[in-house]
C-alpha cells in the first residue's frame, strides 16, 4: 500500500486533555491513518495500551504500517460497536478519542467518490465491504428526504431547486458519477463560493450514506459506559450538526437533567454523569491553520466520567 500522509488536527490539545493515566487503556475510535494514535502511544508507558478502530479498512491498513508497537491492537469496526470488541469492557478505559472528520487521504483518493475533484463512481462509503453506496442512496431517496438532508447537513437554503435537478437526472438514468451529480446543479451554486458550496453539497450526501449522525447519537452514551471513573471522552467534530450533538450530550449529562431526544432512545437505562473539561469548543490556533487549513472547522470537546457514577 502506498504510504499516505495525514496531519492530525488539534494534536497538542488532544494529548493535553485526553491523557490522564500513562499506564491506562485508550481507544481511538476513528484511527484513520494513525496520526492521533501515534501521538497517544508516545505518551503511554510500557504498561499502557491503545485499541484502534476504523470503518475504512484501507485507512486501517495505513495505520498498521505506521504503528509498529506491541501495545496497540487494530479492529475493522465502527466506534458505535466498540462494546463488541472482546478486549473492551465496561468501566475500564482511561480515555476515548473520536475524530469525526473525513481523512485527507480519503478526499484525495480518486476512487472513493468523496471529492468533486475526481469524476469517479458515487460510492462515498467509509466501509466498502457493505452498506448502500451513494448511487443506491440517490436512486432510492425521496425528494422530501433529500431536501431535509441538504438543509440539515449542508445548511443549503432553497434546497428544493437543487433536489429537483438531481431527481430529474436520476430518473433519466444519468446519475452514476460525482461529475453527473455536480454537473446537474453547479450552475445554481453561488459563483463566489462555488467550491465550498459543492463540498457542502457532497458532504450532506456522504453523511446520509454513512449514517454519521445516527451512529454518533447511538455511540455517545455507550462509549461513556466504557470509561472508568475519571476517564475522558474527547470528540473532534467538523460541522454544526455534529458539534451541537456533542455539546448537548455533554451539557445534559453534566447537569444530570436527562438526555436530548436524539440520544435518549439509545440510553437503555444508563445515567452516567459527566463533567465537562472544556468550557467551550477548542479550535485550531493561527499557527495550525497556516500549516493545515483543513483544521479550520475542527472543534474539540472533552468530558470526564464522574467518579461518583
């Protein structure tokens, strides 16, 4: 496999807030190419352990090439399935990291369909071993559902006019590649922010294809249950829907006043208290932005499981 490059965002801040026990067991639930994982391992003692998960087997293979260490183990799995990993038990993890962003290597891969820069088949799955592709999603989605996705995940106003174009192209049987999708609506995009608008448009579809928000809603209370008292959950999000969910979950858990509606259904009787460590979202510094522009939208929030829970 060709060696891919990956610059972990908010690297110093993640280590500062996440590592509280150098001999503890940590979970990187979205290890990607192992950028954050590598930094975590450097902070752990010989007795420390790191468990790496990722839905994208290609990224996971890249992480394996990067990290040669007896203290780390790898699993092709999603973070919302962490409790099914044999080596993970409730109340035992010293820290959990979720970096919810798409990896630069995934965007730059001309075979995945994540970027408008490559006219490739509409796949967009993180896990290409199963699940529906973007083509299958677009061929089955209703006009109302797609309008809702664009409004919610991309903050696109007047989404109906874009969706009608997409549905028409689909019904003509001419919806197969990223180029097919973008070309049928790009003349409607604002000229001054065309590239940004296109990226948001594709992001909304990717979120639906991978059920990113649903997985996050299900995972948050389950992951807290895996933490030991004093263990920390750190989440890096990249768009408002993700960050809002994490913020509300941390806030409601800290106040012990019940969970948000989208979280409540997955609680299954758990009522674990959290203490917020970051009063507000931590953002990239000017120095990091100059070195890695893709960190601009990153937001880090960290909470700690209460010792009384």
